[in-house]
C-alpha cells in the first residue's frame, strides 16, 4: 500500500536532507585523527582513555560542521554558479539564513555541554628555560587541565578554518598549508585529551598526508572546472597543473623519507616490521598518486579513497603490523626465529 506524503511532509523531508548536507557528516572521517594518540601511546586497552577521546571526537565533528555552515553561508552567492556547489543548502535556498543561525547556536551549545563531561587530567607544559641558582638551565612549567587544552585546540581549529575561508585561501600554497594545519590540530587534540607526549612524528606525518589530500583537491577542481576554476577561487589564477603535479611528487617524496626515518628511529629492532612496512607504505603512496592522476572524482572527494580495494587492503595490513610492533614488540621477529639482540 503506497502512502502519499503531504506537501508539508515533503518540504520537511527536503529541509532535513538539506540540514544533513549542510553538516557534511561524510567529512567526519578527518576527525578520526583524534584516535591516533590513543593508538600510538599504547593506551587502546585502557577504557578510561577512550571516554575523553570519544567525547573529543564528537566535539570535533560538531566544530567541523560549524565551520562548514559558516563557509557555505559566506560563499552562498558564488556557489550558485558552481556545477556541484550550486546544490548546497544555502545556495539552493533549501536552508534559510535564520535556520542556519539556529543550527550554529545548537552546535555551540552541544559542544559546550560535551566539553563539560570530559574527565580532567593534568599535564605539565614547559614554557621556557631559566637559570637556577647553581647556574644550570632548567625548564619552567605550568600545569594545564586537559579540558582547557582541548578547548584551546577546538578554538584554534575554528579560527584556522575561518582564516582560511575569509582570507588565506586566496594565497597560493598558503591555502594548502592552512588546510594541513587543521589536520594537525585534530591529531594533537587526541593527545592532550589523554595527557601523553606529543610526538613530532605524529605532527609531521599528519601534516604531509594532509598536504597530499589538499593538493589532490586542487588538482581535481582544476581538472573538472577547467578555465572556469579561476571564477570560483582566485588562487586558481596562480596554480597550474604542472605546479600541482610537481608539488604532489615532492610531498610524496618527503613523506616517504619521513616514514623511512621514523621506522628506523622508533622501530630499529623490529626487522620484520620494517621489511614489510617499507614496500607497503611505498605502494600506498604510489597507488594514491595513480588514483589522483587518473580519477578526478577521487581528487575532489577524498572519502572515495576508502572504497579503493587496494588501498583498503594495504592500509589494514599496515595497521595490523603497527599493532604488533607497538603492543607486542619483537613478536614478528620471534615468529620467524630472529634473535632479540642484534
């Protein structure tokens, strides 16, 4: 039996779909970086560390949606001439300005409520060096509540995103670097929530990986929009396809080098882990470069990378190798009979 919907019901359904599109939940995968600190600090089996990180993940998703709302509102007139963005809720008229403002208030209130429930832990942060009475240098420190630190990072994420939307996105390479910094904020947020040491490798690899995604997005936009790209973003007057391709190759080389150094510095005694990881990481980055060069849709929508079978299978193997290397050191070496001291 078919049920006919009234005009009001259809309008409400369209509006609801518009709200979902405005919040962009399909972009929330970026906030999974908040779990990296939990994994690499060997804390995934501690239930007490999962609570603040899960809350932090939801809060980051809400702030991400807040950024999307502000960005879409700002660009609503320009988006009307874009082949894809013209269907965004503000530019298509599905969501009104008043409704968008109400959504922003709800998101801010929800984020504030979530932060209240984050458990408080304290960790010393070294601010500067001073000379003691004995003439030696020592570090001065303050004790910072993890909740306060997380709030500051949420603020930094929001401010950086708005600086990009209103100003920095018009400057060549500054736009890509700013986007990459936002990925770093997400990773650091997960670290401060459980008060563990911030690894420079976490920052480096997050930053370079984000650079690859941002460069690919620029390449995809230029491919799809062609000469019209300059009308949608002024920065496309400065970018060229050759420049983007050269930049992609450079960043991939830098990331591979960083991975190689990381493996040899942090896992020097894990011979099997290094032997298996090097070709897998190399293939992953080259596979990404292949997809970016041959499939424009993946360039513009990075979430489609999760549907590439080769990337998925390789990524799962890498995660499994890291799991054994971090939580069961020398397990893989012992499995094939390599001596522990080499």
